[in-house]
């Protein structure tokens, strides 16, 4: 049986991970809309980064669920290594995303002219995305304070 204070911490970690998934989904949606509207490589890289954040948030949510399980017969030392493996997967995804952005930048720079169509809508949506990111950063910082 898990002590009450540890159960509360696990519940809080799961809640934070789920909120991170929800906010990342909103960001991906907003930025994908902007990529279609503006054709901006900067917005594309931000959309890909937010997509990566969404995948990372889902992986984190799942890894928190698995890693907090108690030791069993097949895992006598617990499931804590799952968090390390998920961090490794996230790092690989980050590398792939960076390579794609580099490829797209070279392609646009040397082979294809892209007309960027900035608008007030794009600026408003990017400010909304910034507000969501700042809120997530504050929540993450508070979460670190709680778990230290």
C-alpha cells in the first residue's frame, strides 16, 4: 500500500502531465493553423516543436503511470527506469525534428521561394500561444518546488 503523501504526489504528477498534454494539444492546433495561413518556416518550426511537446507530454503521462508502479516479480527494482527510457525517446524525436527543420530551411533557402503572409490573426494567435507557454512554465516550476 502506498502512503497517503506519496499517493498525493503521484496524483499531482499525473494531473500535471495530463494538463501538459491538453495545453500542448491546443498549441499544436493553433500553430498548425498558422502554418497553413502564413507558410512561415518559423511558425512551422514552432508547430513541430509544439507537436514534439505533445508527444513528450503523452510519453511523460504514460511513463509517470508506469514508473510509479511498485516492484513486482518481473521488475524487482521497480519501474523507475521507464522514465529514463522515455527521456531517451524524447531526445531522439527532438533530433529528428531539428533535422527536418534544417532540411526545410535549406530547401526554402536554395530551391523553393515561399511567400510568407503575416497577419494580425497570426500575431494574436502567437501571443495566445506565448501566454499558454508561460502558464505551463510557471506550473512546471511550481511542480518542481513541490516535488523537491
